[in-house]
């Protein structure tokens, strides 16, 4: 069984990370981020305006289990 890695927004640390999809599904998001299991940074964002725009997607992308985020 090969784990599937997907990108999602880490709003706490203001970047996008890749994570094990099964890990994300089977653990509460905050706990998963807390321990940062098998995560690696993908993109580090620096513009606050862009971050604010990203924040609009948090509910859709993370909390409704739609793990992929497509950059504009």
C-alpha cells in the first residue's frame, strides 16, 4: 500500500504543506499539525494580502476534507 500525499493549507504556519492523505483523514487536523507527522513545507508565503486570500479557502479545502488546493 502506497500512501498518497496531497497538498493542503497550514494556516497556522502560513504555508502549504504536503501530507499523508490517510493521516489527515484519520486524525483531527489540529493534532496532525501539532505533531507535524511526515509533513514537509511546499511553499512559504510572504505576502499578507495573498495569505488573507488563502484564508478564504480554509473551510472549503481543509475542514470539508477537500485536501487539494489549486493555485490561481
